[in-house]
C-alpha cells in the first residue's frame, strides 16, 4: 500500500494561513481507514493535532483548536488541513497519518511537509 503523500507546506508570516493536502489513496476510507494530521516540532516528540473519522467527526489538539480545520474528500481520499492564524510555534514537519477506524494509533504516515512560520 502506498503511503500517504503530503503537500502544501511552506513559509508564512505569523497570522497567515496555509492549507495542507494529503493523498491517502493507499489507505482509503472505504477500506476502513480514518485519517489525521500529526506534527513534529523541533525539540518535541511527534504529536497528533487533528483527526477525522468516517462520519466526518473531527477532533483537535488544544494547541490548534479554533485555528486549524481538518476535512476529507471521501471520494478522492484526500485529507486537508486548513491552518489559519499561524504562530511561530506551529513551525514543524507535518505528517498525514492513517489508522484503522476503531483503533487510536496511526500505523502509517508519509514523508511530511515542512511548515515554517516567522514572527
């Protein structure tokens, strides 16, 4: 199965926005996979920041709640992360993850896409 492929990262000033995309065709929703976004900031462990299940119910880490929005095109198996009001502390390598719905652990993720937010 092909791993998820992330895109859309870049450099932005604080307060700006970016939208990340993830092609998750190797782990499609109709095979029972759910998806989310994780990130690894410099000096920190990888953390889960957003998840969406097959009923389109999103959950967010407190650090991004109210600023980030996860969505999914179920027909195309593309997962998005709209990031608004970005802060320098959002600088990280962002990964798209796939997990079996009904399980909580992501078992597959991509190479990641870098997001850099300057003050």
